[in-house]
């Protein structure tokens, strides 16, 4: 998925931008975030919506339109395709199962799913969560071929289909040796959740997270291709023509990126997760435990150091037509959730990051 390019750009720009000298008060902060969101849309993206929390106050901002060339404003809490932020939900459910003693993070995958991964090397649950498994990323084919996505965008794809496609190839590197982002690892985790619980992974996340937190506007990937309710549209350029790709089967992205949500629902989820409401203490510690080879990754979350001296945890997402992000300080005092609708995954990197920096550091 396009997530890797998104987060690489964010990390590079963080090194170049200096912090503001003083924190803004809530009303000036809202005005500053709105100004930067409007400036982002002026660079050519179609629409953008953000939810920002500072000092106990949350507020939404938005700019742009729901459709390319249209005039209807972007809904301030519209639904959008969250892309790889889906992985944080999958990781949280896996960590809950570890907390219940139903699996161990250092278990070989073969202990629970014998014969699934045809390699002599031992791949652990932790390797999958932390992108150190070495599994080839099956999304590479669709993510780098717009025409292939157009041809298959209404096909159903199960986790097992994705894993079988990926395991036709050798491992990219020995398990645990280095970080290499892999959506395939999260499809394996979906199968692990199903094997451990006896229920579909989508139902298990719904039962464990969506229902208890009342995330009523969050949907798991299914064969339903539509974004219901208020939403902005995403687009894809193929052979010089621009297509509206808002409607497609989200199982194409599966456990690596197929969920839809809103900024309010994601804000509630990340607040609960980082606040310790979803995991037992031992698993809460594992959530943000990094290693020398994990490049700032915990288990389903990544850390970033912002130039104003704060560390944030979260995830970004990128798939055709949609860019998304969710970041929070560990104590939840500063949070930003956002969705940007585009053609392909195009956005001016500096303008995209400027909104986040203003929200968190301004």
C-alpha cells in the first residue's frame, strides 16, 4: 500500500520544519489549523477534514469539496476509507488475545496456523505485528498498478487469498532481521484471530472494539462497496483519465487497509487505546515497545518525534483517492485525526504535514 511513501515523506519533512515559538490558544489554534487546511486544498487536493484536540477541547475543520469540480463542502465528520489505520484495530485485537493467554506474541505462527507459511524460518506473531516477518507485500501488485485495481476493484478477496499469493515468493529477508512494511503480515493476523476465536476477524473486531466504544460510524471490510452516509470522493488516474474510485470492494485491501470510519470515531478509538482502556498492562507496554530494527514501530503503531519536542503515536493510511492519519501523544492531550481526498495519492507533502504540525505544535 502507499502508506510507506506517506510516512517516509512525513519523517523527512519533520527534520526540516522548525517549531513555532509559542503554543496558540484554542481559538487562534482553530483559525491556524483552518488556514493550513485551506492552503492544503489550494495545492490541488480535492478535500480535507481534520479533528484536533488540545487542552481538553476538540474541534473539526474542513476545506474543499466532496467531489472533484463540485461545490458541496466536505462534511466535517464524513466517512472515509482509513487505509492502513485498519492495522491498529487488528493489532489491538491480537494483543487482547495475548492478554487472555490464548496466544503469545513470541509464538511461531506455525503453532496456530500449521502449514500456512511454507518457509523453514520461524516467523512469530510479533514479527507480523512489527513488520519484521520478511513476508512479501501482496498489495504491491495492486498498489502500483492502477489498471489492475480498476479491473479488480469489485472482486472479493479473502485473507487466505492474499497470503497464498504472497507466499508464492521467497521471504524478503530473514524474520526479525529488519523492518519491511508488509500488508501480508496483517492478513496472516486476521487468519490467526479467526483460528483463535472461531469467529471471522471482522466480527471479532466489531465485538471487541467497535461495539464497546460505540463506534457507530466505523465499518469493517465486506462486499458492500459503498461509503454510506456523508462522505467525500476519491479518484484515480489511469491512462490519462481520472476515475471516481470511491465505490469499490474494500476486501481488496482487507485486514491491511479495508475499514471505513470518521474522525470522531477514530479519535475515540485512539483515546481509548493509548489511555489503557483496551489492553491489559503487559500488552499496553508491548503496544509501544520498539526495537533497534523496527524503525520506531511498536505493534500496530508508529512513533514520531515532532520538532516542538513531543512524541506522538499513531498510524497513517494511503490508498487510491484517500490519505488518512491518526496521531496522539501518549497521554492523549494532543490529538489529530484527518482524511484528505485526492487523485491517486497525490498531495503536497509540506502542506499536508503543515496541518499536522500546526495541530500538534502550534
